[in-house]
C-alpha cells in the first residue's frame, strides 16, 4: 500500500501545485472572472483520468488470461517509461514551473475562455493520465485481491490535495526540490518492481519464451502470504521466486537510472534548491486575497 500511497502523493502534489499556481496568479492579477474556465478544465482532466483508469481496469477483465498478461506487461513497461520521464523532467524544470505556467496563462487570457479551459486541462491532464496508468500498473503488479492498493492511492491523493491547499494559504513551506528529488528516487525503485513484474506478465503471456528459469526461490523463507512478504510486495513489488530475466531487467533499470538521477548535472552548487517564497507557493498576502 505504501508504494501506491507514494504514487498518489507524488503525482497528486504535482497536479495540486499546478492548480495552486494557476489560481493564485489569477487572484493576484485581479482576473477572478477566469477562475470558472480554469476549474472547468481541471474538472475535465480529472474526469478523463478517472475514465481512463476505469477503461483499463474493467476493459481488461473481458480478455483471455494470455491477453490480460500481455496487456498488463505492455502497459507496465509504458507506465515505467512515462514515470521515468516525468521524474527526470520534474527534477530538471521544478525551478521554472511557476514562470512557465504564468506565461501559458497570460497567452490563454488573451485568447479567451476556450484557451483557459485548454490550458488548465493540459496542465493537469498529463499528470492525471500518467497517474492513472502507473497506478493501474502498480496495482496490477501488487494486488492481492484486497482494496488496499487503491486505498493507498486515495490516501496519497488526499494528502496531496491537503498539502496543495496549505501551500496556497501560505501555511506550509518545504524545500520542493529536495522533496521531489527523494520521492522521485523512491518512485524509481517502485518503477523497477513494476518493470520486473511487467516482464513476468509478458513471460506468462508467452511473448518471451524460453527465459523462465528461476534466479532463486526463497518462498520458504519469505512466504508471499506472510505479513513481511506482503509488505515487501506492496512496497517494492518484491517476488520471492523471480526469473533470471526479471532480476536482470530490475538491475539494468534501477542501477543506471538512480546513478543518472543523482548525478549533479544542472543541480550542482545548490542550483536546484528551492529557497524563495515564490517557488514554494504564493505568499500569505496573495493567498489572503482569494
């Protein structure tokens, strides 16, 4: 459940910060008349993300076992690719996110209501679709027949909304660059497990034949139905009897990705550190006008 809580928290907080920046800018510049189209765009983005998640979940239930495994494995790999891109993108552009959104919003204000709806939809929709896909892949990999993975996602999203509101009201100050760095690193670890499980699904579907030899089997030491086995599976998508290919893919993804992620490229000498009030959220005086 923790890995899904982390997904909900990380992705939800990115979307919450985007909403916070858009709303605070409109309030500050006296354009409250533009708030309704912004909320409309956000609502459409959320609805489409939820619909996409429902299509993935309920649509896959009508497929044969082999087709389900093939779909699950393929989408897991796609989800890992998208999340990896998102993690690196956020680490590189977090400092400029506010000014970038302000520029888009200024252009949309000149174009009219439709442009405002589209701006909010595109800003939040990408996060929503990525979240739906990665959550589905993670739940598919870690699900044990209980609703705990979805509860973890819901709690993470609720926490993200609360944090976003506190940012907006000026009641919370944290180093966002550090937050996104460490949560990004943890998401990379989660993604490695999802990737390995995606490979397992493709092996089950027969798409990768002849590579099913087990790397090890410690099911007797770490029973999958034990509390610690469930914990390891829920947090890291750990499997006590992985194949050689799963372990190889896990290592080939995790080690170089973390090495590049923590490389001080563009973030040396504190360049990635968020220290100003503007980059952490609107000032209390701005928020109080809302």
